C-alpha cells in the first residue's frame, strides 16, 4: 500500500460545495493581485438551480420512483385504455352477473354482468382527468388570487382572506350534495368546477403566505431599489421563491380530489351511469358485497392505490423542495 | 447640488403609536462627493435613505413633509412609474447583506443582465455580455465562467462586488450604500470600500454612505452628517469632526472607538439607550444621556446652529456647541 491516499474524484467534487466557496473568501486578497487563476472558478463545480437540485434529490428517492411509475402507468391507461383492456366497459351480460374470475375476465363480473377488469381500467380515465384538471384549476386560481393579495396587501387582501374563511366553513360533501344535485349534465365538468370552487381557498392561503414571506426578502427590496416594476418583482423575484409550497400542496391535494370525485359519484351527485367511474362502481357493488366482494374490491383497490401514489409523490416533492423539513 | 433633502419628516404607524423616525432631516450631496451618514440603529439613517430611493413601505410608513430634490426636481412629486425609472438608472442602492440581497434562484449573470434588459431594452445576449464586462470591472476573477453561477457559490466579498456591479450597471449619478461592509470580514472590508471609492471617482458619482463605523468613514468620506433620533445633530467636513466634535453625541461616538493607546483600560460607552421613537424626549432628544445637559436642554429643541468658529461649513444641534468644541 502506498502511503499517499489515492486520488478520489468523487470526494474531490463533494469537497467543493461549501469548502470551495469559503476558500475564495480567504484567498480574495491573493486573487486580486493575480490574473484570474484556475482557482477563481472551479470548473468541477457545476452550478445547479433550485429545480435541478430538487430533481437530483428526487431521482434518488425510491418513494418518488415508485409513485411516479404508478402515476405514469395510470396516465397512460387513461389516455389509451384499449392498450390493456380490449373489452367495452358498457357491454354487460346480465346472465353473468356476480360471476367470479374466469379466463378473459380476470376480475370477474359485477351485479350488472359487466366486466370488472375493463370497467376498472376505464375508470382510471375519469379519476385522472378529474384529479389533474381540478388541481390545475385550483392551483391557477388559488395562486393568482393568493399571490396578488399577498403582494399588494391592503383592503383586497382583507376581503380575500375573509372569503377564504367562509369557504373553509363549507363542509365539502354537504356542499357537493346541495350544489351538484341541481346539475343535470353528466360530464366531468360540474365535478371539476365544484372542486375548484371549494379547493382554491386552500391554495390561495398558502400562496398568500409564501408570497408575503418571499416579499420580505432583501433581494426583493434590492430589485425594487434597482428599478424593477411590480410585475417583474412578482413574476421573476417572488414567484420562483414562493411556488414550492403551492406545488407540494397541489400534488397532495390531487390525490384527495380523486377520492372526492369517487365520493361524490358514490353518493350519486358526481358522475352518473352510463359514465364509468370508480365511485359509481363502488356504489353499485356495495349492496352485493357478501355475494360478490370482487366487484367492490377491484375499483376500491384501484382508487386507494391512485390516491396513495399522488400523496406519496407530494411527500417526495416536498422533501426535495424543502430540505429543511427532513 | 445633485441631491438635496429638505426638512424631511417620516413616521410609522405602529400598534404602540406613531414612531417618528425622521424629524426634519436636511442634507445634500454633489456629484463626485461622498457624504457619510452616521448614527446608531434606529437613528433614522436607513429610513431617510429608503425614502430618497422611494422604496419605503407605505403604509406603515408615511412621508409627512419635506422635499427630495434630485437635479432640481422633487422626487416626492413624481408618479410611481416615473420614480421607478429613476431607480436603478439614475440612483441606485447597495445593501448591507449581499447574500440576502441577491435572488437565490437566479444566476448572478441573469440578475446583472436584468439591469440592461429592463432599463435599456437590450437583447438577452448583449445583456449577458455586459454582465461579464461588469463582473470584470469589479474584479471578479474568471468572470466568463462565474457569470453562470448562483449567489451561494460566491464568497461574501465577491457577492458584495456583484451588488456593487448591479448598482453601477447603468452608471447612475448617485449611489446610496447602506452599511455596505458591515457583513464582511475586516480584511475584505477595505477592498470593497476601495473598489466603491474608485468606481465613484471614475464615474464622478455622488455617494451617500450609511454606516455606524467611524473607521470606514474617515478614509472615504468628504463630509459627515451625524444622526440621532431622526435628526441631524452635527454636520461637518470629515477632518474637522475628528479633530473637534461640536456635539456631545459625536464626542461620545468618537470616545467609544477602541484605541491602541488605551489598551487595558475600560472602553467608554454612551450611557443609556437610544430613545423610543414613539416617545422622543422633549427638548434635545439626547439630553437624558448627555453629560453636558442643562435645564434649557430639557425644554428647548436646539436648532442646527452654525458653527461660526470654523472655516468650513459646519452645523451642530447643541445649545452648548461652543463648550463642546473647546471642551
């Protein structure tokens, strides 16, 4: 064994994190006199933005990989369900009602004699579409309103804060029963609209809070002192530093919106047959759970797995974006 | 006169009442001149600067009266949009802590380039080239590579250089530096101050240097304004004030500098605390802490007397400035 330690490139790179920048502080007097030397900028230290840093963390997180794969699979089958299910979810044969698993029909049949496997696959489309679209609506509406209220403050902020308080007082399921029962349209849009209506105050509050925090940073004041306009301050200096909590909460909320859609459909005010939704299938299978438990278990399992995947994804994203929480 | 502040009054509405942060401050700076504004925390020096820059938070702040004349026009009468165009292009500010004054999610190059894209409408590519040029100018080694780095990858001194580069980018006529070296190592402080002074000479800018460090002031300032409880208590050319202060507060500040020839002795400190700005003492605000206080100090607010015994233009807001000057 040679006495000298072998050169380890891994360690050398790791050492340039804090150490590299601190060296510059003490060697400043030297670098002033000298022409820019190789120690001025460390070529091995590749600059990383907040987002690429978060991505770097995420890629190493097994929770993220598993949940992302589940979600990717769900998105693919909701776009092209025929990839894995060749049947028609609306083609039912009452003669086969409540029958169990058999070749070609791995999940068996439900009370109406429809193929449970096909319906479970097609049900993903509704859930994923409602989840993603409702989350987008909530995130956009909530962060715009909350962000503006937090940035400008004053009367508008006070009014918005009281409005969000009022919305927080509305019980979600009761609100759904009242509002959605008067709507006859059998598309996903009323459900999405309802979720956005009740969901935006949550995001608005978080966006408001994080904008107020980011607004107080010295660099916002500094940018203003150097002539940045309000829109530039908000979009370029505040938003990137305030968006992380919104992304995290929105990702976790996506899972809960999916289960909310199932709940509303279960109660008969969300989607109604002949639409295909896990909530409808759970609702119609529930009375026959003793005779045909499989008709209840498969859509319920799919729903639980989907919600879990989004909540896990949200957790992983939160860990990556806010390392202080770990 | 490049900038002239006249009888400025600023107050803050707080839960404890109205805090009178600035009570009739007047000062002026010429092109190429350095004015040091000296005072403890809460003396109103930063609030005055923020008001001049137009970045005071209103509310809770409120400008009750006064004028801020910049090249003859009153900035307080300008519309916010016009005011914004003055900021950055004609006057700029350097802050105390350069790490927190730079946006952590943008590269330093992007932040420097922003000055040119926003105010000059330059293309991104040209602005990026200008950013490298600026970093060279404030002597950041390997500027071409480092322009793509984030603020946390720079040392404290380098970050303050970047702040200076941002402030200088559009060659403003006036720079306000709010304690620019307080957050830095002593060894780096002098380098940053020298750089600032050198760029000031080159561009013939007016510089307002806000500080509580008398050591920094002596080297670079032309004149000094000492502030206490939102007022200017003494103003004088820098060397006169060191030789013979004409206000007991200035004397107290000078006496509390640690000195090599007093090694081992107890360090002098001004007794008491700066006043609560919601309850400024009547008469001379400094009287509860002043070793020279007489009855008149408790009742009569001293105006800024002209110190007639000096060749230069000097002022002192003390009833007993003569005694202080000779004491």
